[in-house]
């Protein structure tokens, strides 16, 4: 069998390019380190920067050593900063340490952020009002969906017909809502809630 040297050469070039790209991405976080290989003191005093880096560390994958180090550094630094910060920043830090954004339900995190953002000196009242309006409109939409699904469940009367059936419509809806909260996924939410409800 004869190998095509052009394909082999292209494969090697592509492999090197991907490797170089990955190394560049790793070095993005490496720039926060000093010559001794530890995270720099200038970063340690930037509370918002530390908080952002902490949130970024929760996007790490297994074996991502630099983000593991960053997690240890930012966690210890944030715990210290929480005791030496204003109440608004302290609340934000404590919430992040308790539950990082990446591990939260987006709509619940948005609701929590309203109270923090409105205390921020750089708060835009117009933006905050639009965000609250959007939140409330979508919440009304979700309430209507849940009402319809609850009526459907009661009409089936499975709770009486099948003694083992659980009557937990809201819980099933909330599971699906955690994944598909956007308005355009209304049909998906309804269908998945009904499927989940009938199988549990």
C-alpha cells in the first residue's frame, strides 16, 4: 500500500496547528502568573478580576492544571476578600463561593443578580427595568404553561386511577424549565414535562 505523502504532511501540519491553538488558550490564564509560577499580587487585589477568574475556573475539564491552581488561588483569595469588602461585594462573593454561575439555573441566577446589580454604582436603571420586565413577562408565560399542564394532569386523573403515580407536576416542570427556560422552547417544555410526568 502506497501512502500519500501530501495527506500525511497535511495531517501533521493540522495536528501542529491544533496543538499550537490549544497551547495559546492555556497561556491565556498563564499570563496571570508571575515569574515564580504563582498568581501575581496585582491580581490578588483586583476583587472583580478574581471573581471573574473564579467563575472561569468552573469551565475547567479534568486534567486542566492551570485552572485547578486558579480555583485554589481564587477560592482562598475570595474567602479573605469577603471579610474585607463592602456589603454588596461581600454578598456577590459569598453567593459565587456557594454556587458559581455555571452551576446555577440561569433564571434563578438572573433573579438573584437583580438585587446585587441595583446596588451597583454603575447600575443602568433602564437596563435593570428592561431586565425585570423581561423576567416578569417570561415568568407569567411559565405560570400559564404550568397552569395548562396541571389541568392536563388533573383531567387524566392518574393520581386516583394509578395508586403508584406521583402528583408532582410542578417539580417535573421545574426540571425541564431549568434547561429550557427561553420562550421559544414552550412546546419542548410542555412535551418533556408531560413525558416526564407520565413516566415517573
